[in-house]
């Protein structure tokens, strides 16, 4: 089968090992599952060291976490883990998880990640939340409290803070818009708004030049690695099932642009 024919009419992949590996790649690309940070900030806290050092959250913070999802035990967890340890409790014993519109979402909650009395910078907590593209900042206090600024959080990766919805200049606008007036009286409507905003924010960020170029390079590398790993077993596959890989020379970059996001759900602003 020629590459031209393949590009015009891609066929379903039947080889079970290839299907499994492609699903893993799809998950890594962020087209299906998501991980978001949740940072608890007490009234008057102005630095990330202070925010990340909060051992426990308030009652209102706990209610907010309950609204986001369910508390799950990490050891033995078989669902999407968002980079958390599910074998040895090195990233905490529990976390917040939910399924929304077919997407699995794992939250990195600051008060649930390991706390260290010796490490004032709480590196373990920052290692996860600092590498999330989108982070919710739950700030206690009255409206007269010091306003949150993105510069308070030191991260080279986070692009969006959901508090008053701060986003880096390179990130395009994304919905849904806040209602007018910006007040929610229905908990389910508020939850839907937050989750859609989080997902759309990450998708918008991934389309920026910096992230899209990195993703393309990473994707090309992963597909090349997958191809090399599976080549020895391809001769065992029935000829009628060779629908995506072939021993003939082909352009992996072209394939990588067509291969992914078949299950991706576009969440549009209402």
C-alpha cells in the first residue's frame, strides 16, 4: 500500500499492541485526559512558598474540592493518574479525580501532595503543580485582601491561573465567558463552567507556537520510537491488518499530523 493511498483513506488499526501503544500516546498528547493544579492560599499570603506550605485547607476549600470531583486512593489506582504515584504513596495517599464529558481529569491538590517541614519551598508539591499548564488558585479572605498576581507563582510551565482567569499574553481567548453578573447560584452550573474553562484553557495553550512546536517534535519522536519497537513483530500481522505501518519507507511527520485526536471532544463556549 502506497503512502498516498494511506493518506487519502486511513483504515482502522486492528493489531492489539499497536492499539494499546497509540492510546498511550494519545493520552500523553492531552487530547483525552487532563491534569490540573489546585493551589490553596490563605488570606494575606503573597508568595508561592507560603501558599505551597499550607498543610490543610479550610472547610470551604474542602467543599470546593468535593465539587470538582471524588477523593480517590492512589495506591492501586488504575484510572488516569496524571503523573501521580499509584504504587508507593510517594506523591500522597489520595487525590481528586473526575470524569467529565468523556475526559478523565486528575487534580494535583497542594494540600494532598507530600508536605516537608524541612523544605520550605515544598519542591515535591511544586514539581507537580508547577508543571501543570492550568492551575486553580483558591484564595481565602475578603475582597479587600491583597490581589493575586501570576508573578507570585514561580513556574516556567504554567500559563493560566483560574482565580480571576489570568493567562499569558500568547494564549488566545477561550470560552466560556463569565455570565453577567459573574455569580453562580447553581453548583452544577458552576462546576461545568470551571471544568470547561480548564479544558479549553489547556487546549488554547497547546495551540501557541511554543507548545505546538514542542508537541510536534515530541510526537514525531514517539512515533519513530513506536515504529522501531514494533517493526520486528510486523511480519506476524496478517496482510489485511497492515493498515498503518509498512516496511516501505514513509514520511512519519506526515502521518503524525493525521494520526491523533480521534476521540477529542471540542468544548465550545455557550
